[in-house]
C-alpha cells in the first residue's frame, strides 16, 4: 500500500499538493488521525497522518506552529500528511511550505470525503495485500466479532471488551491508554505500567489511535508492546471496536457533564442544602460527604487528571468538579493515610497533561478544603477558585491548605486588586531609594544597624529615610499592623 494508491482512487477525490515520486511510492504501515499540535509520540514509522487542522490558527505564530507539527511527523517517520480542507476552507500555504521544507508529502482531503473513508481505503487495500501473504495474518474470527457486538450493545466496559477481543490471541499483553498515560484497560497478562511510562509507550511496539471525538488529553491508544505479537488486521479491528464504544460513551459523558455543571451552578449560587443534595444524587454522588471541590483552567484536563485517581468518584462541569471522599472513594480517609495529599497526587500527573496541551496553554488547578457535608461545598468552591488564582507557572497545582505564607495568600488575590492595594498603601514612594530602604529595613526585622550596614549608610541616614517613608505612607513602623501593611504592599 502506497500513497500513490490513494491518489489514484476516484472515490476519495484527493489532491496532491506536494510530494516527490520516490516518497509517494514508499510502503504505508497504517493510518493515525490526530489534531494534536505535537503528535510525534503517538505516531509509528510508515504511517499516514490524517489531520483536520483544528490545531492550526492564522497569525504571527502560524509558521512556527506549522513547522513544529510537520517536523514531528518527519521525526516519527510518517509517510505523508493528509490534510482536511473543511476546517479552513483549504490547506494553508504555511503547511505546504513546511511540508516541502521537511520533504513530507502533502495531500488535500476535500470536505465531502470523511477521514473514515480514507482509513477504510487504506486498510481494505492492506488487508487485500495481507490475504496473499503467509497464513499468520488473520482478522478477528467471526465468533469474536459477534461476541464483541453483543457486548457493545449490552453496555460492556473497556476492560471486558479488551479481554474478549484479545482472548483468542493467548496471553497477549495489550493496553488501552490515554494520551496522558492513564490506563483505561489492560489484558490479564499485561502488567501495570506507571502513567509517566505509559505516556511514552507509543515509542515502542505497535500503537494504534482510536478514532473518536476527544480532547488532546484523553485520546485513546491501543498499545501492544511486542510488535510481532498480533496480526495487524486484528489490532485494527479491535481499535475499530473501541471507536464504536467511544461513540456511545460520548453521549453518556455529555449527560454526566451536564449534571456536574448544574451541581456546580447550584453550589456557586448558594442554593438550599436540599437542592444541592438532590443535584449530588443526580450527578451520581452520595448525598452524604465528605466532599472536596477542584477547579481548573481547562475542564477536559481536569476530568483526565481526576481519572488518574484510581476509583475516584466525582461530578465535573466546565472548569470544576465535586470530588466525593467517602469510604468508597479513592480519596477516602483510609486511602489518604497511605498516600500523599490530594493536591500532591494531582500535581504528580499534571505535567503529563501539560505535555499533551498546545504550547503556551494556561493549565492550572486549584483544590479546595475537604468539607463534611453538602453545606460546606460553597466554601470549598470559593477556596478552590482562590487556590486556582494563586497557582502559577512554577506551582501549577495549588491546594488551599498549602497557602501557608503571606506571600502565597496574596498570590491568590486578583492582580487588579493587588495593584490598587500596593499603589494606595505605598503612596508616592515610587521605586527609588525610599522604597529600597523600606524593603531592606523590613527584611532586617526593622534593625537600624543591620539596615545601615546592608545599604552602606550611616544609621542617622536610615532614620531620616524611614521617617520620610512614615510621613508619605501615613504608617508608623513601630506598630506591627502598620509593618504588615507595608510588607504586604511591597509583596503586591
């Protein structure tokens, strides 16, 4: 199967935008559909890459973003890029230039041609080729396909589906992973793998993307560590089963998100406890606590992060979630005694989600305090939002209990408020010698001698400058509360 074979298909209507003859004749091993801006770690050598170009945006950074995308394809050994025209009404010129620079064949896919049609054309051609090869290459047996269809209709979960799909292959280690390294399911013979290692699993063995509408964080990957352990046709058919599963699952997830959104809205509005309790049950959570509220700048990233907490129960809406921490929850008091704090556990997986996000994305998370009942959810939500504001590039995940210094507390105050407080309190000190003297004076616990030594001044000069500071700010630096006012203003 070659790129030329696709271009010669009248049914697909593909157009070659750039590609040398020698490159178009290389063997194709499979197809991966992606709209990640850096999809390199999910690609295997010899694959065609289908992209709807959702990641591409016009602007000053378009050329650099496009070059990174195409470079990732080239580094992974992709055979060609098949770019959909529907999103932008055509293929951007920056993409054509980048493909030419990296010698990556570029094919335009018209809006009327679905990516599924392209994928089927590739695998139908490959299966025809495989049927003429030695007998090791077989598709799923008819009885297995029938059983999987019944399981799908019956609402079976991914673990059962994967087990039955691979049962006829013997003790095959096989995983269903998300882009952030979360193990959705694995066969009985597949040992557990940590999320950090699973996130880079696509670099070895065989990995197939599961086509579905998903966020960059929870895109699914069917992964077999041993490239020769299973026939390619079988793995592609198993991936198709999970694509069907995710299509049905998407509707259930949307319903749960709606219930989580309504719950958070009631909590934010300070609704009566009875209404909040009813909303908790609708969202699938017990009416009795304890609970905790978690907020994030990206709701999809938050849901995937909570998914890494094995057995956790939560109701999530856009940008927030209520986490149940009762006896049968993953964050129960018994479990908490044997593990780190919730914020620490979320902090451990957050870099895996940041690696999936587009460059420059603002991914932060805030954790409120635990509350014993539904009555305290409003306070926990307020705390989580404050902790989210306090989070920054250095500490992207903050728990409200971890705000244990004045500087950390002030970091949660909105910048606009901090700016007004700082300007109002410091008055007309400006950024000159009086402000510097004040900073050194407070840093040296208001010691005249140490301040004079640090600034290489006479003690009398320090006295004079501090008197000027007091006159300009209206504060008396012999009083503790006034010292705190000025210290906080400097921190702001």
